[in-house]
C-alpha cells in the first residue's frame, strides 16, 4: 500500500513537471513574433541593424520569463518535491 | 632605470599569476573534494562546510567559493590592466582598459541619463561578475549563477537600489506611486514591485541552469549511443566515448558562451532600466530647486 502511495507521488510529480512545461509554447510564439518583426525592420532599414538586434534580444529575454518560471517549477517538481512529499507521507504513516 | 623596470615586470607577472591562480584553485578544490559522479546526476552545489550560527547554519558551498574565486581573479585582472597606467602613454593594456571604461560609461549614460553616470562601475562589475561566473562552466567548474541563492542576492541588491531611488523624493511620494493610475490598483502595483527581483533572479538562474541540465542530458545520451554502436569493439576501444568528443562542445558554444554572456548583458541592462526608470528626476529637481529657493528667502 505504501509502495502504491509513493508511486502515485512520483508519477504525479513527473506529470506535473510535464504539464508545467506546456508554458514553453507561449515564449516560443512570442519570441518568434519578435524575431520576425526584427527581421522585417532590418530589411526595411539595414542601417538600424545593431539597435534593432539589441532591443530584440532584450525583448526576447523578457518574453522568456514565463517559460523560465515554468522551467523552475518543473525542476522543483522533479528534484525537490518527490523527496519532500514522500517524507510527509512517511511522517503521516508513523 | 633597469632596476625599476625589472621590478615593474615582476609585479606584472605576479598580478597575472594571481589572475590565473583562482580558477586553477577552483579546479584543484573540485578534484580533491567533490565526489566524482558518472552518468546522469544533476545535483546542486556541493556543500563544503556548514558553520553553526544562532539563527540557522551558514552553508559554505561550491557556489560561494567559486563566486569568490571569480571576484579575486577579476580584481587582480583589473589591477593588471591598470598597472603602470599614465596619461597620454598608449600601451596595449591601457587602451583595453580605456575601451572598457568608455564603453560602459556610454552604455550607462545612454540608458540611464547623465545623472546616473556614477553607476558605471557598479554596472561594469555586475556585468563582469555575471559573465565570468557563467563562463566558469567552460572550465568544468560549477557556475555560481546556476545557484538561485547567488543570483537572488544580486537581484535583492538591485531591488534595494530601486526602492532607494524611489524614496529619494520623500516617503510620501513613494507611497503615492502605488496608487497610480487608480488607487484601487495598489495591490497589483505591490505585486509587480515584488515581482521585479523575483523575475530577474529566476531569469538568470533558469537560463544558466537549463543549459547545464541539457548539457548533462546530451552527454549522457551520447554515452548511451556510443555504447550501443561501438560497444562490441574489443578491449578499451569498446569503452571509449567516441561520440562524446566534440559534439557537446558545439552545444556548449550556445549554452555556456552565448547564453551566459547574453544573460549577463540582460541582467545589467535590466538593472539600468529599472533603476533609471524608478527615479522621478523631474520631481526631484523641482523639489531641490524649491528647497534652495526657500533657503535663499529665509
């Protein structure tokens, strides 16, 4: 019975980590849009190349934040959460 | 003349040695004390010691040691660059040092305005510390920036600076800024205020850590692939990781070099933008002018 409970905890953590990374879709679309527009801008005005590139990288980094939140949560779910939840379970069983 | 010249050269060599010594010391420490792990093992920083303090134990980990090593190396490198610098004499290193200072000052005045010119050393040190901390993974050392505690410390420093510059027009002005544009949005404003350091820390840490995780996974996958393909070769050839030569290095160019330098630049850039944006310069100047006028009248 305890094995089953621990198995459910581990499986739940892995599933949660996978679901959390669905958030990667958002930054992907956003950064793609940003780079596409930057390419258009450079095509129109090649002399602004360096300024556009710098701004685009800044924007990409900021747009990436939500994806990184998801990444941090996924990493916590994989490396930190199982041990903690199993410990809580074992304490409760005692 | 020649005596002072030799002395100059000896100090020069000493400074260079002190620049190179910290990374070497880091590698030696890692080889001696960090347990060797094979295969997929993604762990945090190795804890060297923990000191018992009244509130909670102070943990001395690889991240702290490595960031101190970076700081020492950078300090001696700066001493080396400015050693024997004189006005109107263009030696090679003087030109490099001048280029660094001028570039950073230009960047700071462009992004923060003339008032914040004094911020250039701070921004430069954040940039250099962050970039070289991330680049430490090229030497096989634990990059301090992939530990959340280190980056969170920097982000907290930036948060204090932002609050300080917002407070500069008086606490009342600071409190009033939460009630803008409409007073009932105050909770959201407070959340976004707190979210600034959190997002800065998570962005930097997440980028470097994800690079590390992906590198480890790819190295492990390539090891498995080699075992599958070349596993039947006789003797030592069967265990030699052929595919692990060179291929991870290509990824390392993106994940370690490009991503590390980009994140350092972005961290410095966001620091500048947040601090510059937090300071209501016009209100401050108006207030200062009013104060001087009052003092002149009385």
